[in-house]
C-alpha cells in the first residue's frame, strides 16, 4: 500500500504561493525542473527543513488551484 502524499497552501499573496509537502521530492532537481517548465512560473524553490515549496508566478496568469494541481502532479510522478 502506498502512503498518501498531501500538499497544503501555507501562504499566498499575488504572484507568490508557499506549499507544504507531506513528503519531499525524491529528486529535487528533476522536481524543480518539471515545475519550472510550466508557463507562468517564474521561480521555484524547495526547503527540505520545512518541506515547503515556494513558487513565484505571473500574477493573473495562474490561479492557486492550478499551481497546486501542477505541484501535486509533479510530486506524484516522483513517487510513481
């Protein structure tokens, strides 16, 4: 049985959102590269200590829900 992976929005302001991941990505570089490839994402960084993902993006181009979905898909790919 696979463990459940969750993401939660910790904080959001226009053009910036911080997410908490229940599990860190297996390969940080691949995970960040996959997220950074999405149109509208400006910067993506992951903090291992807090398990938080900080994404800056073009305001008005993306919604928090779209960002959450893209991060969840990228993380699920990391865990097959």
